[in-house]
C-alpha cells in the first residue's frame, strides 16, 4: 500500500460570496493510494472556514501509516485510526476515505454506488449554486446553469429579497436557499420563509448560527419550508443532535470525513425521520463522483462543484436531465 499526494489550488469561475465572506479559489489536496496494480483517487477540499490548509493536510498525512489499511478494508477501523491521529481534519480524512472506496471498487471490479447500495434510478436532480452578487452578475450566473433544474441561492444579508427577485426575473426553476447562519431575527425569518415559499423555494439551509439551536428549532417548527442543518451537522454524532432542531440535514463528504461516515449519517437520519440533502464544497469531479454514489439515497442533491470551477483536472462526469449519471465503471468512474 502506497500513498502520495499533491497540493492544488482550485480556481472558481466567479468570486464566491456568502453571508460572511468571499473567495476566488479553494486549496485542495489530490491524493492517490496504490495497491497491487490499482490506484484509488481522493480529494480534500479545504474551504477556509473549516480551518484546514495545505500545511495542516501535509502535517496530518505525514503521520498516516498506510500499513494500517489492510484489504479487505474495514472502514470503521480506518476512520477510528484516522481520528486517533488527530481530531478535526475532516477534509483530508475524506480524501483518504474516498481513495480507499475508489480502490475497493477497482479491486472488486464494481462501481462504488453498487457497493454502497445505491439505485441509480433514484438519483435526485442537483442544484446549481449562485453566490451573492450584483444583479447583472446574478443573471449571468443563472444563464450559466445549463441543464440544471434547480437553482441554489446564497442569502443572509439585507438584500435577500432583491436577490430572489433578480433571479425570478430570468428563471422560474425551483429554488433552494442557504442563509449560511446569516439570519438573526426570528419573526423576520419566519415572514421571509412564507415569502420564499411563494417564490418557489423548496428548502432553507442553516438560517441562524449553529450555536443557536433554540432559534433554529423555533423556525423549523413554524416554517412552511423544510429547515436544513448545515454548519451544525458535521460528523455522525451530530445527526442525533439535529433531531428536533431541524427538519433535515446537509451531509458533505468534506465534513463527514468521507463516504463511509456519510453513508452512516444517511442511515441514521432516515431512522430519525430527517430529510437528507447531500452537498459539496468547491470540488473537482473526484469528490463529486464520491457524493453522487450516495446521492440516490438522499432526498435532495447539491453537488455542482465541476460547474463552478475553471481548472478541474478531471473530465466532468455525464450529466443529463439535471442529474449526474452513474456509470458501471469500477470504483468512482473517475477519468
């Protein structure tokens, strides 16, 4: 078993602005694990607010002993081993987990989605995200949505209604919205939920700060639109904490430390009656295919990374009728 990696800077087509910050690129780690003539590919997308960087990833990876990864892989033991090295670092742990899943599929000659029990026929449409911007740029972004059948809008500022009205001036597609912890007033937020429902909004992510479960629960109980926990839901243990506070959860592989734990989170959410949105950070086709392998088990998908970046080092997977098309190639099917 041999592990190698390299830093990579993923460039965004447009500056990406949400409620509290903006960026034009995202640091990545592109990782490979080789075993008996097969190579598994993984990716760590390290958005700044999660606290990871090229430096922290390298420091973590230099402590990883790949001799721990015996085949057939015991993914529970592997994630426990990675967590024992250091807490946090979910994105670089995800890179290892994704590469091992890709490798597992290639060794078995089966696609990852099949090994995880997904049904490609149940693939949900994925949304196309537009960050906060001027009306002119917003309109341009919506026009770039291509074959996507849902638009996801970043909110959380005083201009929320203006943003929605601008998008509605050029499209009638269903909308998802993400306040990114930007709302502060309960009654104003509830009024906004009713207004957003009239605008064709299907779900709302993380309206209040993750440290205010009371306000999030208050809104979830009253909103006509499902309220989804995002920043408040990172790893498996957070799913139970979200129950009773949110109507659903947003799972991202870069938060969950990879595919194995994301799958466990989906199963637990279903047991609790929570809806599931599978999302992404700024990612290449590698992490996109990893999330797509689990997407058919979810209610909604927001895995649009390849559409938002300008230097994806891999081919964009097949996308048809607003959905990712899962291939029968072994592993992730990455090219």
